[in-house]
C-alpha cells in the first residue's frame, strides 16, 4: 500500500483527536449535566491548582484504552495500514496534546504557535472558562461558537505560572505585560 493513504489516515486520526479534545474538555470538563465523571474531577483540580496535572499513569491508561477501543474497529473497517495509521495518528496527537498542555503551564511559549496556544489556553483558564476549549487548535471552538480572542489575561497571584514573573521582583516579565497581568492578593 502506498504511504500517502496511511499518512492521510494518520492525519484524519490527529484531526479526530482535536475534536475529542474539544468534546471531552467542553462537555465532560465544564458541563454540569455530564458530571460527575473521572475527567471532571481531575479537570476541576487542574483549574483550581494551575500546576496540577493528572498522574501520567492515568494518561497512559487512557491512551492504551483508546488504542484498544479505536484500533481494533479501525483495522477491521479500513484494513491494517489505514486502521493503524488512523489509530496512531489519534493517539500520537493525544500525546502531543499532553506535552503541549503541560508546557503551556510550565514554559514560556516558543514561536508564534507556542505564544498563541498559551494565550488561547490561559484565556480559558483566567478570562472566560466557557470559551476556548481547544488546547491545540481553535478549529472546534470556531465551529461550535466558543472561540473568544484573548484580551489581557488577569492571572490570580496564587495561580501564576513560574515563567510569567520575574523571581526577584514577583512582577510579570516586561515583554509579557501587554498580554498578562497579575491579580494581586489583597493585603490583610
């Protein structure tokens, strides 16, 4: 089989992940009608403790479950090369999402995409949690009408990311001040 169809199947798998990312985040993470669920519990903790991420073993188990739940039907429906291409595209992009999401919280964005992704995501965290559910792409936010262009992001001091502020002054780094500000704790 030529490589192009398998590559297209992998691309379709990656695109499917972006839709699942949106659906899981928006409805399982933020819609009270679908709670309680295991994802919502972890997600609420992530929003309330900005540096919290579900343990890696839970994410690995989720990836393995998807491999089994998606891989077998995909191979049966499309054959081995296309089914595996689709499945590995989906799971591979899930792993890319996990890395990108963690890096958004732990590192300054690199390049135009990294800076965009970080602002898009932190607008969701600190600006409007009903908007910008896509972490890797705005595609589904645009499709479902939940995209909102980030304004100045007001980050609560207790949830500030380590890359956001100068460790000596505690102030937002000068080059980030057009996009981020701290909401300081009120003195007692």
